[in-house]
C-alpha cells in the first residue's frame, strides 16, 4: 500500500486530505465529550439544584398568616381559607374552550386576556384565579377539567372593617406580604412558612393532582396581640368621625393611653379606612396620623411650658405675671392673646385657664432658653417614641439659636412640630407622677396555639418631673374645664378632667405663611384628674371654609374628648359611684382609688363575657323592614363571615373554632349597622 | 513522476502514473467478487438506531400521552420509519453504487425542483417551510438534497479528475450549485442544512485537490455571507446572541439550550436512569428531535453521551476506511461524502446540545425522530456497505460481452426476418 501511495502522489494527497477533514469531525466529537464532562463536573451540583428548583418553583405557597388581635383576643386581622385555581396548560388540549368554561364557573371574574396569555405560555403551571370564594372553587372543581386544580390559600380579612385600619395597614401582592402598618412592621412574625404542593408532574411524569392542598396549619405564622382595646378603639374612631362630621373638619387623630403603663388603648385616624377595600383608597387615606402627622401644637404645649418652669423652680403657682393686656411687642413682632383682656398681672392658673400666650411666654422666660429647650427634649419631643411602626419625629430648632420671638412662640406651641403620640406621652408623665413612659402597642406575640413567644412589659424612659410638680400641673389643668375656662366642653359630670385646649395656626404649604384658614384644633388631657386612668389626646385639622365655622380646640376637639372619656372610663373599670363626693379636695382620699384595684393593667376584663354594646351615641333607627339577627351557632368562621357580609353587619370574633355563642342572640331586632359578637371554641 | 514507471507490485504490472492518468485505487486490485461488507459499520448503525428508538420513546412518551393520549405514538411512528429505512438500506446494499453515476444529474435537478416547490406548497412548521406532502407522504427535500449533492459531487469530481485544481473547471460549476442550493435553503429558512451542504461541497472540493487558496477565499466569503444572513435575520441573530450570552435571556432565546445544558449537567456521570429525566416534561422543547442529546445526557449521563460520540467516531472511521478501500474514485468520493455528512451532523448537533455551538436546528442522525432523515440515512448506510464490498463493476466488465450478445441478437432477428420475407416471396 505504501508503495502504491508513493507511486501515486495524488491518491496520497486525497487520502491525506480526507483524513484531515475527518479529524475535524473527530475533534468536534471529542470536544462534545469534554464539554459534557465540564458541564457535569463544574456546574453539575448547581444545575441539579437549579433543575429541582425549576420543578418546584411555581408550586411554593405560604401557610396561613398569623392574626392581629386586640388585648382581649378580638380578631382585627385574620386569614381565612379561600380557593385558588391553577392549571397545567400542557394538559389542556382546547385551551380557549377551557378558558370559557373556567370564566363561566368563576362568574367571569377573571382577566381573560391575561389568563389566555398564561395558558398559551407553554409553562407547566399557571394561576387562573387566586383567592376566590370557596363556593366558586367548588364550581371549578366540579368541571373536572384535566390539568386544572384547586388549592386552598389564605385571604387576609379585616372582620371589623375600618376598626384600627390605619394602624393595621394591609397586605398585598401574590405572596401576601405586609405592605403597610402593623402588617408590614410584623411581617416576619405574621407570615406563614412556605410549603410546596405535590401537584403538577413530578420527575417521573405522574400527572398533576387536582386535589386540595394538604394541611399546612403547622406552618402558620405567629399572631400579634396589641395593647389596643377594640372597644375603646371603636369609641375613639366613631367619636372622632362624628366630631369631624359635626365640625366639617377634614381629618384628625386620637390617642388613648394608660398613663401608668404607656399602653396604647386606642389609636384612631379620621377619616376612616377599611383595609378590606384597599383598592378604593389612596395613600393619604391610610396614613396613620397619630404618629405620622407632625403639627404645631399650639396652646396644648403650654402644659409643657408650665411643667418645666415648675420643675425648674423658676416659677411657682403663687407667682403672678404681666400679660400686658394681651399684646406684647418683641422686637419688630407682636404677640397677642386670642382675646384682648383688661388684665395686666395674672396668676399662673389664670394664664393656663384662659390660655394666655403672653403669660406662657412670661412663664417660659423665667428659665434660660437652653433650659427650656432641654425640658422639651426631656419630655420626648423631637425624637421618636420607639413604636415598632413608622413614626414622625417632629422638629425643634436649636434653642440656643432661638431669637426672642421664637422663644415666645415655642412657649405657646408655635414654631415647633410634634406628633399626637408624643404629646400624649408627655401628658402621661404629668398624669402618672412624672415618669415618661415608652408607648406600648404590642402586648405580646403568640404562636398558633396561643403560647406566648415574646411579651413586652411597661418601660419607663425617664423621670421628667417630681410627683409634686406633676400634681400641681394637673391641678392647674383642671381649671381649664372649669367654668370660664377654654375647655369646658370637655367636662365630665362624674369625674374631674385635667386638660388643655389648643388652637394652632398652620402654615399653608403653598404660601409658606401662617394661613387664616388652616388650624389645628386640639384638646389633650387625662381623666380622672385626681387619679388618672386614661390620657386622651384629640387633634383635629380644620380647613375653615366659612367665617362661622368652628376651629378652636374648645369647640371642635373638647367635645370629642368628652364623649370618648365618658364612654371609655367605665370600660377600664372607672365607674361613677353615688358614694363619691363630687369635688374631691384631696385626691389621695378619693374613693375611686380603691375602686380601681388594678389601675395599670386591664387584665381583669379578659374574663368578662362578650363585651357590651357600647354605641351609646349612635341613634338606632328601626326601619319598616326590620332586620332580625340570623343564627351563627355552629358555623365556622368562614361561614360566619360570609353570612355577615350578606347581612351587612359587623362581626367581632372571640376565640377560634366554631361559633358556640353569639350576642345579640338569634332573632334580635337589628339596626342597619350593627355588630354581632361571636364566641368561637372547639378547635382542636 | 515517471521515475517510478514500470514498477511492479506482486504479480501486477502497473502503468506509469501522471497527472493525467486515471488513479488506480487499491480496491481495484481486489478480485472481481470483492470482499464481504463492513459488519462493524452495520453493527454501529444498528446500535445507534436501537438507542434512538429507546430515547425517542423516553423523551416523547409523556407529552404524547398528554396531548394525544398515546404515549407510544412517536415510538410506533419512528419504528415504522426505521423499518422503511432498513428496506432502503437493503436496496442500497443490493444496487451497485456505480449505477448512481447516471443518477447524478437527474437527482440533483429533481431535488432542486423539489426545493423550489417546497417554497410554494411546503408545510409550515415552527416558522420554517421544510416539508412537502405528496400523496399522503410527507418528506423533507433538504434531507434528499444532502444525498443528491454527495452523488453529484462524487460524479463530478471523478469526471474532472485532476482538473479540479483549475479554477474554471473545479471551482466555478460547484460554486454555482452551492449558490443555488444555499439560496433555496435560506428561503425556507434552513440555516443548519445550508451550513452542512456548504461544508460538504467545499470539503469534497478540498479532498479532490482544489487549491487551498480558492477554498480559503470561498470560506471567507461564505463566513461573510453567513454573518450577513445572521445580522439580517432577527431569529438567527437571537440564536447567536443566545449562544454567546446564555444568561442574557434565559427564558427566551437561550431557553432551549440552557435547559438542555441543565439536563445534561444534572444527569451526572451515569445519568438519572432511563426514563427518569425531567427534561421531557416540557422543559426542553423538541427533546425527541434536535435535542435528543439532552435526553441521553440526562438519563444515561456523561457515559451515555460519550458512548454516542464514540459510536459516531467509529462510524466515521469505518466510512473513511471504506472510502480508502473503494474500487475507483467515484466510490471513494461517495463514501467520503456520506461519511462527512454523518460526522458533521452528529458533531454539530451534539455541539449545540451541549452549548458549544449556536443553535442550528440540525438533527442527530439515526437517533433523532424524523422520517425522511432516518430512512435516507439508513439508505446511505446501505450505499456505504455496497461500496465496502468493492465488487468489480460487472455491468462495465461485461459490457463487451453484452454488446456482442446484443449484436448477435440483432443480426439474428434481421436474418430471421429476411428469411421469412424470402420464404413469403417465393
């Protein structure tokens, strides 16, 4: 052969070139083996994981989210099981036909174009509809379409509708993450664990199951128990809403706390916000005003001015100050009292009772501006109170740089901004004997069995004044609601009220000048004045549209304060007693001190039977087509909620399981908007 | 060259060899009955076809069950294709390959006509018009084209002998054929087959002795044209970009290849086991077609993939051996051409599947599902086997005898007629 090749060089060349061409093919095939080896050796593990993840990617669901409860276990935010419909488009031969069937079964409540696109996407798992009612889910199941399945998912529901809506916030997105408020702040705790559904094809290609999801209760999220008392929250919200409506004010906020523990019992914003219907609102509607709105406090801040001077010892209640007949020139500026007065030298009590601006300036002026500024910070202004939800801080300028007129302004609450809660906490210090408390919003976090995971106790931030100064300040504040004071509307027939009105000018954001239309009307105080159980701060934003419209703290906010305090006190165990002498000269001897055995906690109420109807102020109109209360007995939570939605009334849920008791009972005549209390039990 | 004149090998006296002379191949020195066909090649091909049937079934069963309620649908189809192919292989084995010399032009012209026809009456599938349906039989003209081109090139190169080195004789006519073929294929569009056919034509010109400079220039032009074809067609550009940047669009253009690489990588050394892969669940589209290699890699592992590569290496090696042992240049070129097409398609396909090369849409010979491709590939194997026997061309060898017989017959017939007329006339 070699001889032949030698004799025929052309043949040799052809064979050589053929071998060359074939070698290229050999090299390519060897490269393929090497490449496969590389892919396997270098990326193998990663690719195995990736392919497994891909198999399960769309099938991961979250277990039920924990609930948010008030201090007595009333559910404010709860997850109920609803149905979600999914499909494996590869199993659907007639995709458009299936779409029609599904749309009909779901009452047309799907975005057809979107679902059609999903069905034609070539993916192995797509959602058809998420979180539809279980009834619709059952209808889809009845279609028995191959490749279409139902799984249980949790839907967030706020059974008390607007109640504490601003505080709770809401969840959103496909995975139901907390987006606002407490839902967001406690998302880590509330959210349920992830679990995978053994649906669609597994690696051996078994067909997807169309059964229900497995039990996933063991992965349920933890629940947040608030210090909020739903009944007080109800009072605060309804009275605020009522007050806003009565005075045609635009918005407002109320905070009710226990001064001894710093527990927030109610935190209301107006107008109301129902997180169930989030889509109908805008961001401004769910703003949690008591902690996010910062405002110039106005005259309510004179309480801080007074307390600081008393604590510093620079002024006493016996001192008299020159209010210069209600008009004082400081440099080029003039400060005025709201009403011209014939007086010149007046007492401290007079200054607070009649809310004299010049008087407040005189009191503040007994200290240096640095000392006064220091007290302001000591009272907690200009810093966050430490809530787990987003808060505003307020703004206080550096006191050493205050011009004289700013010093004067700050003394009567202009030229600095605060939040409602900061004011409430400062008042709390005056009410509890001088200690500034850290506000508590969350009482504890419990797991799904109700076992406490984490508990939060009262926390004293610092002492800001002596008990004597606190008592004296309270005493002066009591004069505000007495005959001739600015806040008589906040008075109570049974209890003494310590409070202060405020009517602050607001800066018009457009002109950046104090507006003649915009006011902050406020009333802050605590009851009973001689042994405080509640600190209530009411702040209302007024946009004056006509000359006669009320805008002062005494006429707008004080009545709201009164109605809230009168309805709330019995609920925290402060009851008017006939034995009680009307004006207690010495608070130490006041009999209600004995009546309130446990002033700092409200745990004695947790044992009480379903809470009493408290809508005292609401007129009840019995219409011609009288509604009767249906029976909820024996129903599940989900069924109960369905009935209540149909009937259009509120549900307060206590406990979990099935309905064992209800109030009002079945057959009771109902008003249009009424609340039914359900006691649930029997859950294993 | 004449220095070697008159040298004898064994009992043979060999004539002088010059550039003008017919090259005498080693195969021509064999006795007239040649040798037995290449059993190794046949064994390799049967192994590949068997593996192909198993993998097509494994890869397609689930989706066919989903869509058609018949998991064995593609298996039975492919099995019937294999049966047809085995018959074709028998025909290829029986028909003397030299007979294709006279088929070179008719086949070429017929195929070109089919390629034109497919543009007008072809069936569109996956955005490409590649199939033609006549009397209920659907086939792919571009598959036939590969065979027609090999036959045409072998015939043409043998005829032109050393003149292939001349530009006007060696390059121009073949370049024209290449141009027409490429134009028609790109219109379908079938970029993969265009690349294979171009490589085939240039490769055969190369081995036949075309000057490297010409071929190099044509390759450069071809690459330029190919680049133009890539940038002017969004889908081809996407494919190339998807190859260069697999992570840029993992769910889009790179999806198929990424999923294929993922399947191969997750298969490991010995694979997940036959039937246990998950690529078939729809993650790798066209798994039983172009991407059957992914199924092999996933289920049979690196070892399975290496075995397939090894089988193709053996196949190409046997093909080259058959070419070298052919009786004359036509057989040599024909065997080489067929081998080159198998080798190119296998290596490019597996290169795509493992992410080495951009996606071209070529199938894996013998293994991928496909009627025309399987049947024609097996027929070509039959032709290879026929060449491997290197029998003497009895048709040519007996030409003189046959012509003598025909002459005798004709004279006899005339004589008989003459005698009859004579008898009738008297």
